[in-house]
C-alpha cells in the first residue's frame, strides 16, 4: 500500500512548481518556463527589427511608385511635390544603409537639377521651336522602365518549371522501341566486298584418289602398236588426260619393255624415239 503521507508530500512539491499567476498570459517561454514579464536586463540591438512596407528595386522604381500613387500625369510631373516625397524617403534610408542610399542620392540630385531648371526662364531656340522640357529625359527613362517592369511581370506570371509545375518522368521499359541505324546502299556494297576478300583468303584443296591400272594401260599401248611397224614415243601419251595418266602410261611402257613385249629404238643420239612390238620368231 502507498503511504498517504507520501502522496500528500508529492502533490505539495508539484504545486510548488506551478506559478501562482493565473489570470495573466505568458509573453514567452524561457527553457520551458512561462515568462509573464519582459526582463529588465534584456538588450535588443537597434537594427534587430526593421520593417519596410514598400520594397523598391531602384530610384526609378521609387519614382514610378510615387507617381502612380499620387495619380500624377507622367507627361506632366509636378517636380516640387515629387522631389519632396522622394527626398523624405531617401532621408529615411540614409540613416539605415548608406551604400543603398548612394544611387538614390544621385537621382535626388537629378530631380533637384530638373526642378531648378524649371524655375529658370526657358531658353530661346533659333528656329523658333519650343524649348525642350527639362523633364523629357526623366519621362523617357520612366516610360522605358515601366515597359520593362510590365514585361518582366508578364514573364513571371507564366508557369515556370520547378516553381509552378514539375516535369513528369516515367520510365516504361516496354514502351521503348529500339531505333536501328539506317543502312545505305554503299554500306551493303562495302560489307559484300569485305566478305569476298575474306573468301579469297580461305581456299579448300580437295585430294581425291584416282585408281589407275598399269595393266590396263599396258593393254592400251599394245593395241596402239598392233598392226603398225613403228610408233613415235611421244604419240603414245595424251597430255589432256592429266599428269597421273601420263605417269601410268610411262610405267606401262617400262613394264612392257621389261617383259620384252615391245622394243624401244633410236637411230642415233638425240634422234626421235620409236616404239614397236617385239619381234617374235614363228
């Protein structure tokens, strides 16, 4: 069982941690604890909080804003009121950022110059034409700047990739159709010539065995000599039948001479050789 005294002591410690202020609202929390009043030793730097209600991109942007806000005619600018409002803004930013105020001060000098020129009597032109308005150059620059600003606003209003939409990327392998390169007629000709060139380098030599009978050619020689007295040696050979037949025919003549069935004679050295059947006494 839990001791009742311990529960009472625990509740008393928990209530001691809760602040006694009930109706006030905490202005902040410091390390998890509510803070109902600003500390007296809190230091806030002067430039810690700065609020700019209007942000301008340069002197021309400020002048255009002042003209449009007061509904001034840009072709007939009241330089006194415009210069006064412009200088008040420049004086405000000069105390905060001197580098930023430098280009605004240059435009302020230009406005003061235009204002002073308007106070002077107009110059006389030789050909009788109207003198140039001192505000003409400023009006031209303001109109060009306004055109560029409106064009930039229209471009910025267009949908931009990464800001207004993202590009969808879907990879479907089945939908990818292979694209084969185009083959020209000259490519086919070159490929065919390369195949023919490789074919000439590879040649097959087939060796066949031809069966020639020496006995058969011996009978053929005897038939040629039959009924003839002398036959020239070279006439017994037929070069058109190839070298193997010539060799076998020559061997057949040697066998016939060995068996004394033919006679091979020559009248003198380097004379024609003749072949005849051997003389058989009756």
